[in-house]
């Protein structure tokens, strides 16, 4: 399923791992930019999630999870993996908003800070999907 006609498997795997690295690092960097903009516009105000370590770690772990799921989908579904992964990514991103009410209980939580936190969920998902989806066809 992973082997495309006329393509070397090791080349396809290196393309995957290159895209995986772009997905993880890109999501972390993008969310750090969102964090910086959020800190400039709404401030931290003692809101624990508004710090570099938790943003970088949680984004990296989430992006790694996306990479693992996408890799499994490529093996299981072949060319249908892109569409299925995109659908799952949208659903998981929407489900991630379930954590916002819990974040609202943290000291310093405001509607604006929660909106920035929600935006980080969307940005991370968008970067991961953009980095991974379509790699089998475009290479």
C-alpha cells in the first residue's frame, strides 16, 4: 500500500520522515508565534498555559500524535489516507476545544486568552495536515 509504482520505498520513507519533521517543528514554531502575538495583545496575566515550555511540549506531543496516526493511515488506507486523516484531524481539533472550559478555571483565564489557546489548537492542526497530506502524490 505504501509502495507507489516506480518509486523507491526508501525514498518514500525519507520523504515521509522529512514531512513529519516539518509537521512537528512547524507546528511548534507556528504556535510560538501565536503565543507571542497573544502575549503582546492580551498578556499572560498569570495564565499558566501562556508560557513557552507548555506550548512547545504540548504542541510537539500533539503533532507527533498526528504524524503517527497519519503513518498508520498511509499503511492501512493507501491513497485514501489523506482524506481520512483530514477528516479525523478536523474532528480531533474540534474535540480539543473540550479542554477550554477546564483552562477557564486557571488563574488569569479570560475569554481573549482562551480564544488564543483555541487558535493554537487550530494552527497546530493546520500545520500538521498541510505538512503531511498529499506527500505520496506530490513526490
